[in-house]
């Protein structure tokens, strides 16, 4: 979709549909919306006066203008009470509006940023609106052939700034496009069927999508891992005919002396549970167990395109977890890259096993902080539900930054406790650690296990098992892969980057 930002008044331009907003309890639409009261033949005023459109959050109202009007349709989006307005409501409202435009089988529409005083920076409003439009229109249909002719696409969006700062709005819109497209890229990777997204294919997608300046992708194969001593990752990979891959991405946008942030993403491209096999019901969803790895690739894609002045490393251990004659078994003991040994008590707790080697490898980059993203535990879903990221770790400033970023992006994040009290649950009688601490505190004991492999490096763990795949549509997250974590961490890095620039100036 082509997005154009123009410094002008929307009411003077031809468009198939214009999107306006209104607040609950307010009789008039402010800003450019006032221009359409007469042009819509009084429909807008009547529908508000009669109470048929109350402006409640999530409401939509469609109106047709009179002959001769350059704007053919007006779509009014309810935002609820003005005092409750947030960037999340703006994202949701414009996602709903874009979906309405698509349902009308239109190929373009327009919106104005002349809303009256919203009490929010106009660049933030523009950013949220564009994110809502792009993310709300996302579909994953590459394998649909029967209804090919029914795939309606919107080709262009025009944004009119009114009297607002054109430069600020254009920069915000450009950034929003880059980040939203990165989210869609992550959604594509996660949505792909496991036969079309093997570890090797995931590595190739990383290489082909990360060709920006200052970005380099290398891939470790099975032999490389053997030489390094990555026996934990290789142990999980043994049951599959598909060879494992370790994807390593380096983005050097900062000074050579600056410590990198290292992102580690779980990349299980299909998880049957291995010998500790999962129930057949819903096993098809286990193609999504590489959502953390997809997010890492997409985050670096966005950061490199935006040109942030920082150094970033991405590590994605990728393999399948399948049963077979050579599969690793409950009771096996694996010696990890760190030298620490792992007793396998459950082969379905494989994510933390492959991450043990990836985190130890991450420490070799002497990072300022390690952040891992993983669809790690069903226990986190039990604790926090389907829409909240579980966060644990030792890097206090980074955790606070993530919570601030979550307030902006709407990717809800909640910190869970972590400490020595949980260590006894992962102690093994025959090895250094066991890969499952049982049901009690399962999300926390999984993180406690990971902590044993980061040494003294500052570290944050994000368990995205709940929000990585949704069973019901949300306004700008259609059912399926969400791309969670991408906007969150790009926002974190942007805030850190901007703060650094401010301090340096």
C-alpha cells in the first residue's frame, strides 16, 4: 500500500472514503469533520442527534455525500470518551476503519490529522493510525486458490496534515510503515506451514530479507555446532531429518567500541513434543514455536532500515523437535556449550534446551544486555492469559524500559518474580540441572533454567507463548500470528537511541 502525506485540507481532495473520528457524548465532530456536515446532506448531524451513533469505542458509521462532493463516503470512528483516548484506541479505530474500506471493495481512502486538540503529539497519533491500518489489513493467504478473485487489496492511503508539522508527520509515518511491515514479515514467517518453514528455509529467509547496509547474516550448520560443542541444541535436533541451523545476525549501526544488545529467539519450526509427545489436538499450531526467532529477525530488519545508532546481534537456534529412532529421550544427559550438563526429564521442554546453547553463545559477544524472546511455556498462558507477555530477568533498567515501551505499543507485559528460591526446582540428582521443574511456577522455573546459561551478562527473558498466536480477531491483530515483540523492542531501542542522542548533544 502506498502511503502519501500531504500538507492540505482533506475536504478539498477527491477520495473514495474519508475517515473521521468522534467522541462519546460530543455532538459535533471537530476539525475537518465540520466540513462534511452539509456535504453529507445532514446525515452525520442527524445520526448523532438521534443517538444512532454515540461515538462509543469501536463504533463505526458510514455516510454518503451529496453529488458533486469530492469525498464520496465518510466513515466515522467512535473513540469513546475523550478523556480515555490512547494510542491503542487510535490503532484499533483506524484498523476497524481500514477493514470497513476493504469490505466496501474500495482501493483507496484518506484520513486527516485535523481532529481538533487530542492532547497527544500529532506524530504519535499519525504513527498509531498508520500502524493500525497496516496491521489491521494483514492477511495470510498465499495458499488460498479457490477464492483468489475475492482478495481485495487497498492500494493507497492519503494522509492530510492540515496545519500540523509536515516534516514530523512524514517521519512518523515512515517509521510506522517500516515497523508495521516488519511485524507483517514476522507474521508471515510464523504463519507458514512447517513443511515450508524448515530451519534451512528460515535461515534463507533471514539472509534474503536482511541485505541492508551494516547488516551481516551468517549461519552455523550441524558440523559447526559439533565443533563448538552445542550438544544441547544438537540433542533436540536428533529426531528430525531436517538439519538444524543457528542463525547469527550482526547489525553495526553504532561505534565499534559500543557493547551490542544481543537478541536470542527460540526457533523451533515444529514441535511435536518429541518422545514426550503432545496430544494430537491443536498440534498443528506447533508450527508457531519459532515466533521468538521470527521476531528477532524482524526486529533487526526494522532497526537496520531505520538506521538506529546501535550495535545489535540476533541469534536464532532453529530446529524441529520430533520423535524418531535417533531422538533424544527422557533421562538423557546433554553437555551444553557452556560446559554445564542438562538432564532431560521431558523432551517437550526443548525450547529452554536449545536456548541454553544460544544464550551461552550470546555471551561471547560481551553484550550490554541479552534479551530473549520465546514461546517457552504453557504455564505463562495459565498465569497471564493469551494477551500478556511474561517478563523476568536481571537487567533492571532494561525491564523498566520494556514496561515503558509496552505502554506505548499496547503489547501488555507483566513482570514475574525470579530468584534463588526457584533454583532447587531445577536441580538434578545426576546432572547440573534438569530441563523441567514441574508444574508449579512453570514459567518461572523455565526462566530460572535459562538464567544458568547467561553468566554475569545482564539479561531479560520475554515469554511470548500467550500473545504470539491468537484464536480470535482483535482490531489490528487478525486471528493467527501476531508478530508480538517486534514493535515492543523496536520502541525500546528507539527510546534508548533518542535518549542517547539527547545526552550526547
